C-alpha cells in the first residue's frame, strides 16, 4: 500500500515536471529591463505587470502578440505599443533606456525586425508625406498617388517579410499580424492628408474609399482599437460616414459628449482612445 502511494506521488511529480518543462520549452520568453526612474506598466493579453525603475522581469507565455508599455515621466503619460513576432520557442530582451526619447532596445531573436517595427516604422512610412501632398494638392492625380503609396507599402512589407525569415512567408501568423499593424500606420499617414476639412471634395472621397474598401472594410465589423493607429483611422471615417456613403457598425455610447454623432461608430475600445486623446483621461 505504501509502495503504491509512493508510486502515485512519483508519477504526479513527474507529470508536473514534464508539464513545466513543456511549457518553458515551447513558450516565448520576453525579458523587460526598466532602466528609467519611473515605474512601467506592462500589459499583454489580459495581464498587467508593474516594473519599478532598475527592475527586470521575464514573461514566459504562449502566443504573446504584443506588449503595451506605459509610464508617467512627470510631464505626460508615455505609451508604446510593441508588436511581438516571436515563434513559440524564441526569446527577446527589451531594454527601456533612461533617456529622453522613447526608443526601445532589442536583443535576441528577430531583434532587427522588432527594432524596425517599433523604432523605425513610423518614420519610414511618414517620410513620404511630402511626396503624397505634392501629388494630391499640385498634380491632383489620385491614380498616381495610389500607385506611389502602394509602392511604398510593398517595399516596407518586403523588409518585414525578409527580417521575419519564416518558411511560411506571408502566410506566417507573426507576419500577418505585423503586416496589419504596418498597413494601419500607412493608411493613417495617408488619411492625415485627405481629411481635416468639413466637406470632402471628389478627389478626397475617391482616395479615402479606395483604401477603405481594399484594406479596412473586410474587418470593420470586428474592428477594435488595440493601438492608437486604429483609432486614428476609424475616427476619421466616422466623421464622414454620410459623405462617403459607407455603413459602419454602431455602438453604445460609453459617456455622452458633444461628439456622440462620431463616437457612436467607435467600439468601446476606440471610445477609450477618444477620451485619452481629447481630455487626457487616464485609461479606466
């Protein structure tokens, strides 16, 4: 009887050890090192971690798609969205430096890819704004603008594909996720030029609808704001629903404001960005 009991506990301990080893061997490992004097709040999936200045924390989990890092530097609340493209057995170190900029240093698997999408992407995509404006305002040639902007996107996505280095290519889950993030950034840079006026002219309508129909419409029923770029896009579209003659889903207003006619088209996660952007409310 005693021998059977010992065997039972031995098997149970072995099962726990095997489960522990399996989880650790087949999970992503992300270490965040906070070199700032401020406390960071790190969010991923449904988890939230506080990391004091000088502290380091390793996150071990499966299918981590992003990290959201937020801190108050005494002047404003700084928020960084970091898309993660690790495979199930890869690791990455993130170093939040103690300097004035918000650059994140990466070391480990796919460090160049993470550096590109986090620290360089916005500049690469927005540096073409002057060229877009010249075609839009001077040449007034929507077809040329579409062709040039698509060329810019294709070049950038090819960089992502190369650095992701997956045998699955564009069918890789990590690539698809980062591709969507890049496309949102790219569209936001274009909508910045076409919108801003009370009434859209024919050229603006044609261009807004082109990018909407090709890249946004297919996901609009399940649209949510994981990051600010998505809010920038959907809030601009919401302002011109009637002029564009498009159908956006309607949502319950979380808090009544003078912008209800626009906010009714924003999912709750996007309405949260509205208050954060317009009134500098903390996320609640």
